[in-house]
């Protein structure tokens, strides 16, 4: 039992180290297959990031106007993740709209240079977050919903989609093995704390729409690549986060 506990702690630290710039113990063992198993804790990593950004928001909101506070929180969020997901969003749009074949799209996505499509997508994403959050009444609740829920959606594609790259050079290649049903359940179970501070009806409405969005994103990836890559998972996280903010704003206005 003790061995299992420490194994799960190690998997969480691997997930935290891969998807954030938050320091983890140097003693954490790493193997390629561990990263795939760690996918069960991507939602939990979202909670850690969300709590940090929300705490920062509550602190900065004492001293600054809301628009400035949100700008600073978005900036710190980029630092906490190393703009990991934003990079995936930009690469995905460059590849999907700059290439004609699957091979072309994968090649462009692997290129470190930023293209017009990627720059436009990145600009609109960051601007969209700022605009939506400045209009939302309860920003802390929005952040605490969006950070874990968007990562749960993104990681769920590992369960029922194939990895699109045939080579092993991608930094996300260790995720290529399918996520097990148990790992998916653990990831989704990490969303249960939402019921402690968010009205149940609101959560159910959000989840219903997000399920539709999730399958729309899946169709989008299959159409372009017949599978997913680490970049497309990052794009799905960003698009899901934006969707959550938009839904919360729309539901509060109705």
C-alpha cells in the first residue's frame, strides 16, 4: 500500500513537472512510460495552477483595477506553464492552415518558427481571455473551473484517439499509448471538488456543452491529422478554457 501511494505521488510530480515550471523534487524517478501514466493527474495539475492564479487574483485585486489584475494573472499563468499550451495552440493553427497534407501539417507544427496563423490564434486567445474575464462577475470561480476542467478535456483525447506522429522525436511521444479507463476516471474524478463551491445546475450545464465541444475538437483533429499530437492537446486546452469563460459569461447574462 505504501509503495502504491509513493508511486502515485511520483506520477503527480511528473505531471506537474511536464506541464508547469513549478519545481519538483529532484529525487522523482522518470521513465517515458511514467508520463503516459501521469496523464491521470493532468486535471490535478490544473487545480494547482488554478489555485495559484486565483490566489494571486484575490491579492492583486486589492491594489489594482480588475482589468489590470486579470492582465497580470494571465501573464503569471504564462510563466507558470512556460506558455506550454499556448505554444501548442500556435503550432496547431500554423500546421492545420499552413499545410495541405498530413505530413505537411506535422512538419509545420514541428517547426519552431511562428507563422501568421499561429500568431493570430495566439493573439486572439490571449485577448479573448482578457476580455471575457473582465466581463465575468465571479472571476475566482471562473478560474477555478476553467483551469482543471480544460485540462481534463484535453487529456481525455489520449483515451480514445491515436497519436498522429509516426516518429519518436516529439517531446510528447511518451503519451502515445492509449489512456486506460481507470486513468480517465481518475482524471474526471479530480473535477468533483467543483461541486463544493459551484452550483450543481451550473456545472451540469457546463459539462453538457463541454462534451459537445470535446467531440467537435475531436472531429477537427481527426479531419486534419487522423489523431492528436502534444500541440493539438495544448490547443484543445486553450480552446476549452476560452469556451468555459464564454459559457460562464453567457449563463450569467441570461
